[in-house]
DNA sequence: CGCGAGTGGATGACGTGTCAACAATGCTTG
DNA sequence: CAAGCATTGTTGACACGTCATCCACTCGCG
């Protein structure tokens, strides 16, 4: 169909494998942890964190999706489920008839205030503590580089 | 409930944020890409890759789960879905009445042989090309370090 | 031999993510 | 003011992952 593919050379493949496996295991463990510690899913945690970091725990729906870089449909489903459990509520927006606010309820605040310290502990234990401060800094900087690269790449 | 939490200091938080956002965006883009390029999900891809790298495209079920580090239930569901689409087949195991083999069908081979070069291209384009070879090597090495650290950590 | 423990794997329920389509409102222009 | 077009958000269908549970089979031991 097209030119012969350029496979990764061995060093590249090793680096890619390590990165992918690390990332998967880390994220997997963290989300199972936050779930069993607090009953919040990783998604719940992200949404509540974004809400409670904002004035009044109240954010316009689309702003929320941008803040966490989610698609609106994903957010809509998530907010729906969280509303059903009483963690957040939807409110109408006076100045735009289509619009909506999402608000963290007292339940929501309670839940994330309980979950956050545990979450930080696990991040520390599984990730931060694995590296020296310089290594951590390096990893952060390389991540930022990849991020920037992706942003100016189609797709 | 317990001692005051030790939050991440600013450098740590920045590094963590960059890493998490990068990883999420990268994995998200890659899996949407492989999906739209080839009709295979990321999960399909992983399973087919593991199968077709093995003698005869045939692997014992539990071996397969170990090779890709998945839980058996996840694999069972995945194999079920893939079997329904004709990408793999289940075969009984003569020497263990409980056992099962998973086999890549010709369809399965066709699918991954079509998908693989495109997948590699995207990995290259989004990730490898963002870094110099030394940086890539560093990132790989740091990932391996975190991985090793997690493995000797509870949970 | 028979019985209980462990192993290999499947299943159902449920929360999650994506895609495509839709509804409702706002905006802009003739 | 009316006709479109863009924006804001929801919905339904479906694939995916996890947890708990279950079943069939094997193996070891009395």
C-alpha cells in the first residue's frame, strides 16, 4: 500500500516500552487507590478538584470542560452521574439561556477534602519518591516538551 | 482524622502536572488514531500484537494476561468481543481441561499488519520526534526507575 | 478412591469514554 | 424581523474496565 514502515530502533523501542508500561501502571494504581480510599473515581476527583478550586465551587459547563481538557459529551455524562450521587448540581445560567453552571455541593466538598490528602500521599509514594528532585524536574521538563510538541502537531 | 497532609511543593506539582497532562493527551490521541486508521481499538491492538509475536499466533489465556499485564477478567471480556468480530478465536487446551488457547485468525493478522506501521508512525510523530535521542533515552530510563520503584511498593 | 483446596477462565452488573445526532438558544445579516 | 448559522449542552448506542462471583477442572492428601 505504501512505503516500508520505519520501525523503532531498539533504543527507541525500549524507551517507549518503559514509558508506556510505567504510565499505565501508575495511572491504574492511582485510580484504584483513590476509588477504594474515598469512593471517588479518578474522574470524580478531577471534576471536583476543578470545581472546588474555583470561586464558589461554581463553573460554567464549557469552562469546566476546557479546564480539564475533556470533551463536552464526556463531561455531560460525568456531571450527570455525579449529580445523581449528590456530589455536584446543575444550575441554570441567567445570562445565557443555553448555558449551565456546575456547582460542587457540600457533599462534594466533603468528599474531595477527604480524598485529596490520600491522593497526594499516593502520588508521592508511587511517583515522586521514586526520583531525586533533579530527576523529577527533568521528567517534568521532558513531559512539557512532548506536550508542546503535540500541541503543534495535527490531530 | 490524621496529620496535616504534606502537599506537593511547587516544583513537584509542576512536574506532576506536566507529566499527567502529557501522558493523557498522548495516550488519548494514539488510541483515537489507531481506531480511526484501522478500526482496531488500543486494546485490540495490544492483544493482537502479543498474539502475533508468539509461535503460531497461539497463546495460553493466562500467559496472555501476564504478557500484557492485564487482569484475567479484562482479557476475557476483550477476547470475547474480539472473537465476535472474528479477530481471534478460542481453542480448547488438550492437556488441561480448564484451559484455553487464544489464537489470532487470518483476519486478526491482516488487521494488525495493516495497523502496525501507522501506529508506529504516530508514536514517532507525536512522541519520539519531540525529543532528542539523549532526551528520549533519559525519559526511558526515568520511566524504568519509576516502574521498578512501584514494583516494590505495596499495592 | 474421594474430598477439599486451589487454579483457569467466564459472566453480570455497573461506571466510564466516544461518537454521532439532536435540541435549544443566541447571533448576524439581509 | 426573519433566515440561517454558530454555540451550548444533552442523549443514546456502544465499546471498555473493574469488581465480585461463579463454575469446571486439577491436584494433593488422607
